[in-house]
C-alpha cells in the first residue's frame, strides 16, 4: 500500500494537546499557541488541552509524560524554546521522552525555513517523534514558524502518522 492509500485510511480527527513554552508570553499574547489550535480545529482535529508553561524542561517533561500516558491523547504539539539561547530548553525535554525520532521533520522544517529566512534556519532545533504511541512535535514559537510547520508538515501528515501508530494495535 502506498503513502496515498495510507492517507486515505488515516483518521480525519486526531485528539491533540497544544503546549506553548515562553518566559514572556501570557495567554492573551500567545499568538502561536492560538494559531496551532485554530489550524488543528479548522482541519477537524480536537484540541483537548492547551497549556502555557515557562521554558522549564522539568515542567515540560512532566506534562509530556502525562500526555503520553493518557489513553486519549494522540498528538502533542509544542511551540517555543527550540532556539539556541540560554533559556531555550524545550528541545532537551522533548528529546528525553522520545522513543523514536522523526528526523525528517526537523530536516524538512529547516529546509523550508532556509528557503524563507536563509542561513538563520540552522539555529532551529525543531524536532518530532513518537513516545508510547503518541506523536510529539516541537517547533519554534514564532507565528511564522508555527504557520509553516502546521501547513507544510504537521497537518498534511498528522492523520497518516496516527494511522501508522495504530494500524496494528
């Protein structure tokens, strides 16, 4: 069966959590988190939980472990904390919980970013993978980065990824 046939069998509705990591934003100024929720819901997915956390790896790791342990959470989408500054530490927390990395996600995100912003794209530590049958995506916190990741990478394959994780369950 080819990838298009897989997509045809993929669920059209995925239960997701959205997590914004920021030391400066509050709910009212969380444009990127709201954009993630909006794009997911426009595509027919369910956002069961939306959370804002400071960029503190222990808090993110605990939340990720809670999500991957929950039977009803299929995907967790994080934005923020993926750069190289001292406070950008979400990558390390996400990396610790992943059982399988989707290396192509980060690679493709950086290629697409490079086409738009040039060499600064190399500083993105966007990452995705699987933990306990849950898909996890972590992207930069800028509105533009979230839009790029959602429209070009995550939404086109989200159902397909979940189908792959559950087709033999």
